[in-house]
């Protein structure tokens, strides 16, 4: 059994996780929404990956070089995932550049301003949160940009006929839809403390800090995430639109 603030490890946990995963997959299957197998696969992958990370994380945090290597691994996996989610038709450079443009400057500002303690124990999870947010935003923005450009090709050509440059015509089509990729981060920020108590807040509390410090930490993460995702979305859309303009007949 764990302490009062932790989840007890034992048969009850296994039963609960198995039942919840099976229920989610069953609902998707019975309602015809699909992705039931994807739920099972994702649950299995999460179990294996978190188990592996739990075994190596202490060793990783012992030195800066291993921490940096792990952050790089997270970045590579996130870039590959975002690239796959965006789908065919997107240049390979879009996801890596969008993620780097969002995460690297923001993380540098946090460390340079000393708002974030420069220790592996703090930098690693923070980098993971920022990379994860940038990955999701880039995937959504990239996918929606390409979908809009395909579905509204006639409007794109009409814009060209009116004298717009290819880049400007493409932006007029895809910009509103791509901007919706920031909605999850905006909703999380707007409802924090009212609907959700995010991980950073709870983690700092469990670590023994007071609620004010926990709230300040969560606010720092949320506002940094907004900046990271906004930049990642803007870069992804710009690169996709420029590619469309370059390849336009």
C-alpha cells in the first residue's frame, strides 16, 4: 500500500485499470465509433512505457547529460508522432521545426529568468509537458490545415483568381480551422482550479509545498504551454502554406 497521497499498488489497481480500459473499448465497439483496438493498444503501450521509464528515471536524473539525452528522445518521438498524425502531403520538416520553435525558446526563457530551477528533477518533467503540448497542437493544426486546403480547393483557386498570392490565398482558407488547435490549451487555462487540478499543481502539493507555491507553479506551466503551442501552431501552418504555395501550379 502507498501513502495517503499515492495510488496503492496491488490487485485492486490491476482490476480497475483493466475494467476501465475494457469498458472504453467496448463502448467504442458497440456504438460503431471504431478505434476500440486503438484504445487497447494505447493502454498496453502506456503500461509498458511507464514501467520502463519508472525503472530508468532515477538513473536519468543523476546527471545533466542523461537528462538532456532523455529530453532529446522525447523530442524525437514527439516529432515522429506529430508527423504521422499530420499525414501524407506534409513536408518532413514541419513537425520537428514546429516543436523546436515552440519548446526551445520557451524553455530557455524559463531557465534564463530563473523562474524554473535549473535542476534535472525540474527540467525533465517540464520539458516533457511542453513537448507533449507542442506535439498535440502541431498535429491538430497540421491536420486541419491540410484538410481545409483539400476540401476547399475551389475557394483557394478563387482567391488566386482574385489576385491573391498563393500563400495569402491558402492562409485565408486554413487559418481559422488551424487556430482551433489552441482551444484545448485555452480551455484548460480558463477552467484551471474550477474544473481541473492539473498534474503540476497536484505534484507540487504532494511534494510538500504549500498551495500558493503549487498554484504559482501550475500558472507558470499553463502560460508557458500557451506560448509554446501558439508558436508551434503558427510555424506549422506557415510551413505547410509555404509548401503549398511553392508546389501550386
